[in-house]
C-alpha cells in the first residue's frame, strides 16, 4: 500500500472494480456546509471522482448510542440540525435523500452479533449531510446511518467495520465522518490559529499507523496514552476512523486528502481506501 496525497492522483488511481472504496472525511465545523472552503471544494472534487454507489452507509460522530448499535431504517431520513449558535442559513439546509429500509434491515441482520437494532427516529445528522451535499449534491443516492456504541472498547469499532466490509461488493459506499483530532476545549477561534503540539503529534501518529496498517495500535487506548485523551476528550469523532480502517483489506491502496489542522485542535485529515 502506497499512500497518495493528492486528489488528482486519487482520480487517476481509481481502477474499474466491483468493490467500492471507503471514505473517511474530517467534517469540522458545520459552516463548511455553506462556505466555500478548501474542505468543501475537496469534497466536491472527491464526489466527482468516486464511482457512483447504489447506496451510502454513514458512520457519523454525531450518532452516539450506549449498549447497542442502531441502524436507521427510515424511508425518508430527516435532516437533523444538531448544533446551535450558527447562522439561520445553516438551519435552512436540507438534504432530502431517500433512505434504503430494505438494505438497512439487512445490515441489522449482518450486525446481529453486535447488539444491534433498527431505528426509524434518527435521520441524517450534520456529520452526514454537511459532507454528503458536496459528494452527491442531487441527494439522489439512498443513504442511511449506523450509530457508534460509546460503551464498547475501540477494537469493537474495527470489528463493526470488518463486518460491514462485505457491503463494498454490493455497491455500497461506507462513509465515516468525524475528525482525527477533535478537542473543542483547546480550539482557538481564529482562522490563523497555529496547530497545537498535541494535535500535530496525534495527527502524525495516526497517519503513520494507518499507512502502516497497524490498526491494532490505533485501537489500543492504553498504548495511545495521554495523547489520545488530549486529541479526543470524548472519543465520538475518533471512532468512525476505526470503522473505515476495519472495513479495509490488503487489496486496498490509501490516499490522504485534506490534511490541515483547523482552529489549533481540529484535524481535517480525510482519507480514502480504494481497491488497486
């Protein structure tokens, strides 16, 4: 596996395959949804490069459960505005994509050994729709979310990814949305804030372990030590990275996309695993 660091290189490296790639996007501030940023432009370009999926399964940092993994089985997922203090233009956003209840119920069965249940009350939170609107702006690809169980150890999310990986052969794009570093307590609310040392250190460590396919190290809470707790006071934004890593295999190449650290303590690093 040879990491590639440009979107143009990714476009050139996509090979005809019946197996879908895997995408993790650092979604950052909800304002990316309504602003012209380097991140939103990269997501648009990525959407134009990806093979068109039959459906999208999203694992977002913003659907957290405890003691169970839930799968959204609704036919028309609602757009959830799960934030406050932002301009009205952001609350006016809608992403009216259909769900895929039949496939979602298959995923419930697929994850049967992982304390799973169907749910029709969630929808698409801002970890999902703020990036999907750039990947697939017509909102014409069926999409549904799977929650992250905050009560389990990190390795559990790798197992979820491994179980979901068979969906890649059925035209399903598995999309993780969170941040490699996400510490809102440490952010500096300035566009020119310099990356904090711990943010740079954890982002570099994560990148090195991911590129080396040392996923066990990424799921080793004790081994990651205090650096993990500095990068993630809560692990919600970290867990989707592990889902995507777990769904990859030795036949995938890895491409890194956006790599900035915003506001000092939010890594916007994004990556794609794609079949050779």
